[in-house]
C-alpha cells in the first residue's frame, strides 16, 4: 500500500488522463463538425460521447477516475438542402453531423477547469512533500 | 520517547505532530480522489473526520510505571472516510463534488501541513539545543 501522498499523486494523474481523453473526444467532434458521407444518402460523422467511472485501485487503496465508455450520440442529424453535394440523397438533402459547436465549446471549458483542478492538487501534494523533506534540512 | 511508544513528558508533541501529518496526508488523498472524479456520474464527495474528533476518540492509554507492566499495542490514529453531507452542489448526474470547495480544503490542508512541519522543526531545534547544552 502506497503512502497517502503518493496515492494522491496517482489519483490526480488518473484524473488528468481521464480529462485529456475527454479533450481528445471534444477535438475529434469539432474537427469532424462538417464531415459528411461520401456516397449519396450516406450517414455523416456521428458525435462521440464519453463517460467516466470511479475504479478502485488496490495498489494505492483509492478510487481512480477512469474512462468507462466512449459512445455515440444518437440525436438526429442536421439536414440541409444541397442537391449538388456528393452525399445528397434523391430529394437533394444532405445529412450533416449532429455536432453542436456550442455544446463542444462548453465541454471544452469544463475539461479545462477539471484539468486545472487536478494540476492544483498535484502542486499542493508536491509542496507538502517538499515541506517534509525540508524537515531533514534544518 | 521510550521504545514502547508510551507517553513520556513533553516529547509527546512529536507523536501528536506525526499523527496530525498522517491525518493531513489522508485528507489530501481524499481531496485528490474527489477532484479526479469530479465528472464521474453518481460519485459522492468524501471527507475525513476532523482531527480534533479523531483525537477525542483515541482510547485512553494506561501508563506503564513499572517494567513488569503489560504493554498495550500503540493505538493507531484511525481516520475513517465519511460520506459528506454538506456538499455545495449536487449536479443532475448525482455527482456531489464541488471543485471550489475541494480547492479550499486543499489549501487548508497545505497550510496546516506547513504549520505542522514548522512546529516539528522548531521543536527539533529545542531538543538539539537541550542536547548540546
């Protein structure tokens, strides 16, 4: 079993990892916000979602943050009339991805905030370890 | 302090300081868990019982006044993580971690730890001064 301060560092880094995976999903969604299908009537890019789960870590005796599942958003696609588009169906409608820029931006801010909080924990633990080591120095 | 960990005069302070340091480390680890799971659905924020409560709950120890007395195992400071009731916010997913609250707790722990190590350092200097004189 790790000591509490090392366990704190492990937990905080699991949080950092989970948040960076979430950031990856957000950037994938944003990058593919206009990715349509190639053939007539084909489905476009489907927005990805991510969920987290607390996983018990036996080595440190604490609950790490883990990515539970990367799923897809099943809300309907946006439809636009554009008969000249390669992915347009018989009636001339093109299906566009169900990515909402506003939602992705809000999600990105939240990732930022959580990441910052985890970094703050790392900083505090480091300063506490520093204080303990300083005891030997005086 | 003697080998058996029994309370001997004013040197009890070292034991008290190290049990507070253990408590603060555990609290920091609980805060880290809360922050890491700030976006986990259904995760309930946890906290450790206040230190004075832990200290009050410590069993009274029998003093050993003769070498023939039986030794009792040194009671460990036991800090139970308790489910927190006074969370600032509970979001729709059932998560009750408030990052602001955790940051405040984190800086509290940091400050207490700094005071703790300062006390240990100055007490250590006192002991050394006594030994030199």
